[in-house]
């Protein structure tokens, strides 16, 4: 784990407090090739074994009873999502990048004076230093406090960018620290302010995201529900993606519109199975990003709950699906 650090004291305290000897280790997909090296390192704390299904987030962890002879599970990489589990035998051990932040090469003029700084847990330790760089360059920096599914100031998740949305009237642009498109695209879906990425090299670049096109596609997708004769509501079995209350509420609304929905439950949403369930249309209550971004891979329309409500005329404007309180 050379390019990352973690809080070894937190791991040690958990091992002692919960009397852990054998434990399963779950990794993000990107770290699976380094599993042997990681297990060897964690072997200094007990007897680790690899739980080989990767974690796509802290929403996604296994049932401990299904793994024989372990006392607990360490999920590496993500910060715990408040309220998703109270199981003390599961430890969410955050990984922090050790990359040294570099001053930005150039701050694009159209970022404006007021910049909202956001990141994922991996780059949290760099955030203050990058804020200082921006302040030295004469910009005002806003790091929003945590909300709903996040624990730390500046942290965003693919399913919860509510802290970014909450400050949209007091900032001119958003600057996401980190690589990849997944998280900044989530910010861009929810706000009309420009979104930029701060790459580890110190380069700031605009995120290419056509929000109008995204909204038009969502509205067009929503209309498919009007003609759908058979509709299924998909409920994910991952602990932090299971929105049963929302699924039940949706079923009630669908019935009031003359639809007769059935429920489907699945762990990993995949067209391989969901294309062949005999339904004209699916509504996903799982990770919002599946129906928002992967719907093109499905042969049947795959809607978010909000798209279904829009298509039925229950809401007037397009709303992006997020995991907000009261749905789990
Ligand atoms: S629900 Fe989706 S976006 Fe949210 S933490 Fe899980 S995988 Fe990430």
C-alpha cells in the first residue's frame, strides 16, 4: 500500500476492542491486484483472508455470517456511511493518498472568485493545502460541511452531492480534487455551475459534461413509463443500497396509475439478468448512478424513481436521484 496510508491505530484498537483474530478483508476493485501484498501487511494484526468481491462503496459489504470462521471484516478504502450499519464487527478503514499536492499551474479565469472545493476520502488530507494554494492566488474557498451520507467536510459520494448543491448560490464554480469522472459528473448533474477537476499533477481542467443533454435524455427516458404494461421495481440487496421504503412508496403510486408493479431483488444490477425478466420497464432503487449512467446497456428502459414519477406526472421537473434521508 505504498501510495496510500491508513490509520493503523484505528485498526489496532478495533482488533483489541472487538477481540478479532481472523478477519475478512474487502478491497476496492482497483486494489484487487495488490491483494496478496495487502494481506501480508495486515497479517501483522491477525489472520486476514480476502473477501474477493470488490466493494464499490461503503454501501457494499457482505453478510458476515456467510463467511465461515471470521470474527470481523475490514473494508479498505471508503469512509463509513452514517447509519448504514451499526455492526461493530465491520471496520471501514479509509485509505489516504500520499501524493504531495502541487500548486496549480493556472487557475482558469472563468472559475470565478468563489470556489467550492470537494473531494473523496482518498484526497481529504490534501484538501486544506489546495485550499491554501487557491487563497494565495486570491480566490475565496468554500469547503462545505458533511451532510446525509458523508462524514467529512468537502467529501462527496456518487450518490450524495447534497453538500455541493446546498452551496450553489454562494459559489461560482466547483473544483473536485482527484482523478476520474464519476464524482465530478455527479456534481455536474445536480448544478448548473461549472465543474473543474484538480488533477494530482496540479493541473486544473474543466469537466466535459453536457448537462442539458443529460436532462433531455432523462426526460425522454421518463416518458417510457406511460406505455409500459409490465413494470418491475428493482431492490438491491447491498446493505447501503436497499431502499425498501422508497420501493414500497413507488409501488403504491404505480398502482394508483393503473400499473401493477412487481418487485425484483438482486445484488449486482446487470443487463445479463435484468433484460430477461419479462418486464417492459424497470425502476431501480439501487445505486442511483446505475439508472443514471448505465441505462444504455439495458434492452428495457431503466428509470430512476424520480424519472418514473416525472413520467407519471407526479412531479413537474426533472430531479436527480440521490440517497437522501428516509429512504433506507
Ligand atoms: S450507492 Fe453507489 S455512489 Fe453511493 S456509495 Fe454506493 S456505489 Fe458509491
